[in-house]
């Protein structure tokens, strides 16, 4: 699939209270074919923790680049773990 389902944007920033519903929304995006983008963010609004997670939809042309970057990151992390 070259486009996200139902006309959704290629980039989405999911936000909400840090609860099971938020986790389900992120999981549903991953199940639909989105990939996590960056680290999650968290803040407190005075009443509850609010979290955010960016997700991106990769086109077939961009997927090999993303895969190559992911492999390089894994290699660096493995090397760092071995040096500890």
C-alpha cells in the first residue's frame, strides 16, 4: 500500500492521557502500517500525564532508507552494549 488507509495523513502526532486507550491508538496505527517516529514525549497538565507519539507512513520508495537507518542504529546500540 503506497498511501495510508482512509485518506489519513502520512505523518500523525498521536496525543492524549497516558492510559490504555492511548496505547491502543498507537498499536492500531502500527497495525495499520505506520512506524514510530522519534521518542515519545510526556508532560503533566496539572491533573494527569499527557503523552505524544509521532508515527509516519513510509512509501515504498522511502522504506529501504528507513530500514537501512534502523539497521545502522541497531549495530551502534549493539556495539555500545558490548563496550559497557
